[in-house]
C-alpha cells in the first residue's frame, strides 16, 4: 500500500522550532519530488516548500524563506521540514505530497501531488 505519513506537529510558542517528517511506505521517496503544503482554517491550501528528485533543487514560499528548510534522508525514506522562528501565522495543518513529474516550482505553486498524506497540525501560540 502506497502511503505518506506526516509527523512532528504540535504546539509551539512564537519564535520556537519544530521539525516535520514525511515518511513513505510502499514506494521510494527519492524517485519523486516532495512538497510540503499547509492549510489554515478558512484559507486555501498553499505550497510551503518543495524538493526535487535527488534533492537537486528546492523552492520556498516567500513567507517562509530563511526560516524553513526542506531536506531528504534517503536512508530513512523521509523528507523533513525544519521550521524555525515560527510565527502565529504559520499555524495550519501541514501536508506532504509526492509528485513524479513536476518541477519544484510547478509543484509548490500548483499544489500538485500524486500521493498525499493526511496532515499534521502545527499550532504556534503563546
């Protein structure tokens, strides 16, 4: 069964950090571009960060540049999103997705995904 599972969400104070994980079962993540997306209450889903197959390229939303970092660990079949200097406006459900044909820019802007996880909630609040 092909599956993506997100983990690492939780409650954090403004200025704090979290690391989200996206782990695949049933397929190899390294063969896909992987994206992190988020959806806040009452808002549309948006692309946060995407990484190309083989980690040759990355893309970030302007709102998270310099604060978030996307990386791969092929040995663990996992993609991470390190989130630092978190702000209340980062509060959302975060989803990861895999796509086998898009560039990172197209994937993040187009909210593209062949496979999707069910999401993990990140709440930034004091």
